[in-house]
C-alpha cells in the first residue's frame, strides 16, 4: 500500500480546492473512498504477525470472538488477542486470529476470556493457480494469523465473558439445543444453516449436491431469506395495523410495518451473527424501509445505489467477496430485465422471467469466479425457492421455537425429515451429467464479451441487435487454453503444503506425479488443488498418474483427484499398499515418449524396497533439457543411482528428494546431477524445518538456484528442444495482491551465493 501520509495529503489538497472547483468534487469523493479503504486495510496489514514467530510457542490472553465450531477432530474459533508474551516477555501483537483446538479440548463458549499457549503463523495458504485463495478469505474476515492451541499448565479460563458477546453465546446455546433435539438427523447441518447461518455442519456431499443444482444460496441465512422475513412481517403488520383505527391514528400502517419489518430483519440477521451477506441485506432494507418510514419516493436504482454505498462505507473489503458481486448483480439484473417491462398478469411468468434473468445474467460471473455453474439452476430454482423459502424455512423457524416446549420437539424433527426428502430429490437431479458445467481458464476479454452478451439477451425485445448477445456468449464456451507444442514440456510444481505434486504437460499427454497430502480432518489436496488446476488447463482426462509411494503426504489426495478427474493409468512405487485397482509398479528402465518428450523411471529396480526408498524416481527429458524428480528416496538409493547411472543423471532442474530433508540430496547426487535449478516442495513453517540449511548450502555450492513452494508458491517452468525456455516463475511473485503473504525463504545462509539469491 502507499504510505498513509500520501493518502491524507491527497485528501487535504483535494478538499482545499474542491469547494471552488466543481470538477474536483468527484475526485474528492474518490480520494475520500480510497483513504477509507486504505485505513481499513491498514488495520490488518500495517502490523502483521511477524514471520520470525511462526510456530514459536506463545502465551496469549483474549476473548473467544465467534461461535466455536466442533468438527470430527478439532474445534475451531476466532480469538481476539488482547495480550501476547513469549518466555515471560511481552510482545506487541494484538488482533483477531483463527485457532484450532485438537485433543482434549476444553468446553469453550463465546465471550469467555482464556489464556492459551498457542503456535501461530501469518495468514498463509496454498498458492497454486485456480485454487481457493485462503489468504484473501482471511484478509476479508480481518484475521491476522492462524494457529492452534497447546496443552499446558498455562491454559486457563480467566472469566465467563462480558455482556457484549451475549448474542454469540445465545447462538451457541441454540446450536447445542438443535443438536440435542435432532440427534443423529442427517439434516442437522441444514437446520443449523437455516436458523443460525452456520454452514460448517453441512457435509461435503450435500454441499456438492446444492452447488450442482444451484440451490446453495438457499441453505443459509442469506439476503434472500432476510428480505423474505422482512417482507412477510411488513405485509402482516400492515394488514393488522390497518384494522385498528386507534393504531392508525397514532402511526400510519406502512410506517408501522416498516419499523416491524426492520426489527424482524435485525433479529433474523442476528441469528446469523450478522454475517457479511446479512449485513448487505440489512443495509439494503434500511434504505428501502427508511424511504417508507420518511415517506420518500425512491426509484429502484437509487435504492440499489444507496445500498451499495452503504455497504462499502460499512465494509470496504466487501469488494473481495464473490457474494458481494453476486448479490448486487442479481438485484441489478432483475431491475434491468424486469424493470423496463409491463408487468405480466401471470405470476408464474414473472417468476420464470426472474429466474431466466438471474440464470443468464450471473452465468459469466459464476464461471469466472468458480469455473463451474449449474445448468439446471434456473429450472430448479423455479420450484426450490418457493419450496425452501416460503414453506420449509417458516417450518424450520416455527419448529425451532416449538422445540423449546417439552413434548413439542416432533414438529422440528418432522421438518428435518422434509428437508431430507427435498435434498434427496436435488441429489437425483445433481447426479445427471448435464446438471452442471465446468469451464477451463479464459482470458479477460472473453468475460467482457460474455457480460455484454448476457446484458443484450436480457434487454427489452425492441432493442436492435439483441440477438448478438448469443454470439457474444460463444467465446465463453468455445475458447480453449493453449497447449504445449511438440517437443516442449510445461511443468508446474504445485503448492500443496508439506507434500508433493507435479504436473507435466506435453502436446500428447498429461502426467501428474503425486497428489499432495490428506489431513486427519478429511481435507486433501487432490480435489482442492490438483483437480482445479487441471480443469483450468482444459484437462478432464489424465493420461498418467504416478504416485511415488504410499505415504500420506504424496498419495493422500489420490481419491479426491480420481473422483474429480478421469485417470487412465496409475503407476506407483508401492502399488500393493495403495489398494487402487489397476495400479502398476514403477520399473527402473521402463518409460514412454509423448510428442518428443521422453519419460523414464530410474528407480525402483525391484519389489524389495519399502517406504521412502520405494519412491519412483523419474527423468523427464526434452531434446535440450531434463528434469529429475527424486520422490522421497534417501541417501543409500541416491548413491546407488550415482554408481549405476553416473553422468546420465545430469539434469537442468532437480526436484529435491524428501522435501529437502538432510537424509536426501547428498553431495554425490548433487555433483552428478549438477542442476541449474533446485526446487523444494515443502510447507510454510513446517515442523520438520524443511528444507534444511545444509541441503540448501549443498545445492548453492554446486551453483544451483534454490526455490521452495513455501515461499514462492506454485513454480512453473518450460523445457524445450533448445533448453529451458524460461526460468522458473513463482506464483506468489507473479500474482502479487495486497493480501498475498510473501515470506522470505526459510533458510538464511551467508555463503555460496545465498546473499545474492535473497
């Protein structure tokens, strides 16, 4: 960011002259907005959690600032740190962090003050192309660091909390009540989502069903639900108030209804903990209901604009939320498509036009944000929106209230069964292969044309050239990403944390070497990192998958990847231990060629090796360059390879063995390979200290430039007939954003060119 004094100076200079120069007034508004946004961003970025304290044991005191969410293996919550110390020495760090509590987690309640021994790290997530930007999400939420609590004598609850957290504690009590009433119901997560806006209890399979049918917006307290509750209360109160002459003499029925609707929306949004989506809805409702209360005539576009300004004043970082663009985009599309037409007498026709407008208008945004969209969403929502919002949602709310009366728990249980039936129907629809469509990455001009095309299709029928909208949408479906020419290999070492995953693309085929880790929580990188990258490259069929060996950090994501992408052939160094049908063992000397690029296994030679030493060692060679992938093999296997192959190990790029462990990448191997580049796949601030300084020193002494995925993110490079076409490029450097964490490499050597590298 530019320095704060620069923005303040620009604001002062503009304000000084704007009162006399009319054309400077819009500039003043722009500068004022920029300074406001910068100040909000500075609250998070100007005093970051220092990298030097990553994984250090700290003692923190503060308050639980969110609803603790219990998972199968951990409890997660947000914690507002008030005091930080290390070894008895106070540290200046304060602010909001996201903590996980694992084994023997105490009973935690929102608002309580606790003292925790913790280990923290700055906002840091996987930095791979087309993956979820976790750092952006943390920045949007105002979170400065993430980490986990530790056991120890210092762990202590200091007090029960103040009244400022009464709403969150009440939500936590309601969540516990719902869990008791519904017990093992499969739709407990959906009931909690509809009443509390808490979606963490919705299992992944159900969420995939909702996403493929385009109904996921119905399964939490959203702007739509807040608006429906407010509208229902408005019309009911207006009708009832108008029946009483005394009430009308005190206050006009529309104004009384506006007050009641605003209060109802406020209470319902409070159930969701005033999530960002409900904040937007409340501001929009405040604008509309305020016009009714003060008897102002407000054009729809004026209401939308005022609501937009209100949201950005309240939360400038809302522009980073996809929901911000989708919610305001949906309202704007409805006004654009239906606001210029004569109203139809048939309500189903109006409802169908509304779904058509949202489905067509938001399609470019959905594909751009998520690379996929539901094809059947407009038709499904014709029925699903009334069903869920007008029937099931009121039943859930009424059933929840009744469940507090002993003996009346059955209405809520019956409603949960109805929800289950509805989800099963949606699951049947989502299983259709044509239910959703996935697109590969597209250049920016494609999205510009698609947006213009959608607006043309939704324009009034009398507009000349309206049919051109369909043509402008065609590039979105027909454009294809580039592919390597013959004799060239495109290689991407993905950032999967403490694990390994390499993608090699040629003109004839694509290979994935390892799929990254799987964690005890169930999260794995095969479907969340590797598959999105492949789909963005236009790859929906993988020609060959190589799993170096069966360790969880190398093969943990295989199930997720195979569930997302069709895999033709699988090779592994421990094929018997993986329990994957059709997996064949890697054999030293075996290989193949794709369009002038050769692939050859150098290890293992037989079936005797196990564990790390069973890893498939792969050489990828073009006419002018070579890449050597070592898997996790250790020093004994490396010495055997050097003795057996000698100069045949020469390669331009080496992917260091075992993530840079001291048990691998021996001096003999480095001298035999003599790489120009050495790449290390390792997790940021990992517990093992990989890559170790001695391995980095060894590589640098041999003249190799060292890059690791922890500090560079995903690393891509090209090999062609004339050698390496371009040096490796790190994703973090190539896609610099305001919120992107750019840590220094974990090693800090002072010899052999380390200073020059840093």
